[in-house]
C-alpha cells in the first residue's frame, strides 16, 4: 500500500482508544512533529498535535511511546484534518515492533463504530 491508497481501503474494522506520546519525523525534510495518539489499529494510528500535521502522502519515521515501551516504524500520512489531526498508515514494520503493537492491541477494547 502507498500514499495513493484511500483511507477506506486501508482502515481496518477495529479502532482501539490509545493515548501515548508520538514523534513523527519527515524522512525528506527531517522536520519533527510531537503529538499524542488518539486511537490505534493494526495498520495505523491517529495523531493529534499542536502544530499543523504533515501533508497527505508524507513518508515518516514514527515513534510511539507508552510508559517505558516504544514502537518504532515507518508510516505515511493518509489524511489530515483541521491542521491538528492526522491519520497514519504503518509500513515496513519489523517483527519486533509488530509484537509490541500486538501486545498493545490485545490490552484494549475496540471503539464502537456508528458508521457502517
């Protein structure tokens, strides 16, 4: 999957509420953006920031930290909303990082969707 995929094509069914620190670095410019995750899925997350998010399609290095555990992976921006919220899709995740993500997801209850 790449930046041209639509959000509806890559968004899995279950979203899990997940509050954690997030740091995204644009791989081209090196610009950093700090924020908080709002929810997490097996394929991506939503990040809230005080500054305008990266543009759609931007390729990022992403670090999500919850307690003393950090997930590090590549991602790309799928969407951004109102200059403070962006949806990311994970890519190129090593198995050790996939295990961290799986552990976090097992410990959460999915968000009930009202949209079909």
